[in-house]
């Protein structure tokens, strides 16, 4: 459990602390997948540009007289196939990471909204209810998790 969660006062019970810890973990997972997705986008774009640039300058320009000759020159070398496969594979990896990222985002926002909806149950007593803003501010400042509103 994170130190900021452990240091919460007695107005926050153990179950609420566990929920807060889970939403932090979901946010971290989402952020990690988001960074991976951005990296995979850039990598696949760079690979595609390099592939098209190479094909254009070393196959299309010198052998533009015949499509068959261009095709023959492309499939003649195994390294062309490897680079093409790597580019397609990187695109597929990007799509796979995007699906995982969307799922992680949905889980994170679902849990965050659940905490917002159940806040009356989590801080039942009058004193707890008046001090819940301290927990919300700590979550916003330390982890950039907004528990005040359900909208993103």
C-alpha cells in the first residue's frame, strides 16, 4: 500500500483505503499502457516511413519501367520481407496495446466512479463526511485522480 494511503487519518476505514489503493493501481496500469501505446505508434510510423522511403528510392525509382521488375526486385531479397513483416508486426502490436489500454482505462474510470458513487457509504459519520475532502485533495495532488466529479 502506498505511503500516502497508509498515512490517512482515522476518518478513512481499511476498506476505503483498499479501494483507493486499487484505483491508484488501475491508474498506474493505464498510464503504463498509454506510454507503451504512444511508443508503439511512433515506432510503427517510423518503420513504415523507412520502409516506404527505402522501397521508393531503391526499387521504384530505378526500376519504374515495369511493375513486374519492381515486384521481382522487392521479393528477391529476404531482408525486404523481414522488414515488411517487422513493420506489419509492429502495427499489430500497436493495435493490441490499444485494446489493452482501452480496457485498463475503462476499469480505472469504473472504479473511480464507483468510489464517487459510494462516497456517502464510505464516509458515513458526520465527521468523516466533513473531512473526506482531505482524502480527495490528497488523491488529486499525489496521484492526479479526481474524486470530486465523475466526468473525465
